[in-house]
């Protein structure tokens, strides 16, 4: 029997892209649910093909024995003029997730982002990093959103993410050093860590006490290097296949899984690929990823 201290789930981004609209555009909610059921997994995140009404989604997931674990929430806390509407939207988001039984809110700042900040123009190529003043506004807003999450019995888990202002090692470290652990937790993502230049194991060990949620994603080193050489933006890197599921890329997952189990991490860990499902069949890749992760644990158990 394979023993994991954590609960393994899967993100629907393996079937339907969130940042690349054409990925899986014809895939249905029923298709995703059927594959998750075949994989024997019981946790998922919200996806754009899922029912938007809480009662409907709760019924659909409930009869399949699947738990909604979280849903991404973009925030724009670095602009204080947007604060009131941002917090109102965060509260509405928390209410939805609370009804579905989720415990964590995947949260990421879009101010300065190349792709999601509405102030950016199509001819720009780089993330606009926050000023010190914007960092102060950002942290203040996160704390206020964290209070909302705590009010609903949930945790704000900050998702460090490629193409955003919390992407690089120094930005992730600054976020952790500047925020109240009671209000802001960390969503640890192996793929985004490496994409941003942070060794995944180093990030895990340095900030383990802040981690409340995990995404397990692999990286194709050759694609990443080509993207750096040719100055691709984040979404282009996705289109070119920079990410895949654990075991199919070049990251070393054995020490990561060993550390999660050694520390007794008992939250959710989501399998993610974030690649073109027409080229990389989601069910097959997910099944292989599960076998790969289980093989790592089996090696640990046998010696």
C-alpha cells in the first residue's frame, strides 16, 4: 500500500487551459469528471467548464464523491483606489467556496502583470515590478483579504506565479517576510517556483511552515531555455509546452515528495500539467504521473 501524508487531487487545467483559451475548448465538464473518476482521485479545483452556480456544482461533485478544494482569485491590491471593489469581490468569492466546502483560496496579484493587468498594452513584453509603495499597498490589501478568508474559516493561500509580480525568489521571500502568517499562507507550486528561478526543494524547506496548499507541476527544461533565449512571455511559454505533469519533465520530485511526507504535510496536492490536451492526453498523462509519484514513495518505503 502506498502511503502519502497528503491528499492527491488534480486540477482541471490538465483538460482545459485557463491562460490559453484554445486548450481544451471543446472539452466538457462531464469529460473532466469522467476522467477524474477513472483516475480514482477525489479533489479538484474550479475550472472554467464547471457549473457556476454553487448549488448545482455542489450536487454534481457530491454525487461523484469529489471535493472542490479551491479556486483561483485574481486580486489588484497594489492599487488602493481599487481596494473597496477588490475586497467586495473577494468576499463574494469566499462565500462561493465556503458553500462548496473549500478550505483554501488560491490568490494572486495581477497588478503589473503582463497578461492580466488591464493597464498594460499589447506591445509590452515584461512584467512591471511593484514599487516599494505599491508593495505596501499590496501587503495591506492581502491582510484585509486574509481577514475575510479567516472569517469564513478558510485560508488565503498566495500563489506565486509566472508572469506576475510575485514570481522570483526575492519576491516570494519578500512576500513571506512582509505578511502575517495568521492571514497569508503560501500555495507552493513546484513548476512556477522553477519557472521563476527558485529551486523547488529550497522553497519548500525555507517556507514550509507557511504552506497550506500544493500544486505539483513539472517543467521541460529545453522549452524553458528556448523561451529565455527568444524572450517569450509567460503565455507563449505555456503554448510551447513549458509545463507538464510530474515525471514527464526535468524536475526532481523525489526530494520534494520525501520532504512533504517527512514533514507530515496533510493538505491537498494537485497534479497539474497546463499543456495542450490535444497533444498530451490528460487522462494518460495524469495516470502516468500518479504511477510515477507512487513509485517514488515506494522506493522510500522499501529503503
